C-alpha cells in the first residue's frame, strides 16, 4: 500500500509546467514527422444524466490499470488520470525548467483541465488489472479506453484528453 500512496501523491502533483489554457493537438511519430489524427468518438465518452462518463467499469477511488501488452500503465480517480509508457518510438518535448524530476514518461489529464506530460519521480507502470482492448474505465467525467492502437483518455465533458502508444502520442 505505501507504493499506492506514493503514486496517489504523484498523480496529484505530477503536472509540472501544465498550462491549462493549452488546446493544441500534437501527434509525434517515428522519425520526427508530425501529423494529426482524429480519434473516433465512442459510447464511453458520452456523459450520462448522473454526471458519469458511461464507461464499462466505473471506479470511485484511485485505481490502477494496465494495457494488455503491459507497456502502458495508468492510474485514474475523479480528479485525474495518468498513463505512463515503458517502451516508445517517440520523444517527448523538452522538459520545462520547473521540472527537476523525470519528464515525458507519461501524460496526465486533470478533470476540467488539459493534458500534459508528466514530471514525476515515480511510475504508473505495473499497477492494476489489465484493461482489455475495446473496454473502458471511468471515474467521474474521466474515461479511458484500451485500444489495440494505444490507450485513449479524455474528459467526457470538455472533450480534452490524450492518446498514448508505442508509436505515437496525441494531446487534444
């Protein structure tokens, strides 16, 4: 349990240099070429009358989950979702000067805010059950869907979020 408490604290503090007004979309792929992709809308991103995300599985406390390959590990609660990646073919942008820890090993989305790269000294890898392809998990308005192409997480109300995979990432 102490490791979970460390992760919980890190999730709460992880967004070094986050600019909540940023709305740009970036997808970086192998070889440095940049392209934009459109993510399909799924049922899991629709909000229900009770303010929840409509995900396949809903949680009310900090919960870890992992991609079927084990390469992506995430933690979600009603305040934020963070996904870290172990093996990737892309590089994150340069760390902000305010980040004195590891930078770019994952992406975090805060409820009502925008997604940004993680500045943290821990990892979300290896925590929690496998989230099978085609299924989703939600906490409040935050929802993540496991897809063969990667893990996609978004705020069902604002539509902001991210996709992360071995081949690329996108912040939208």
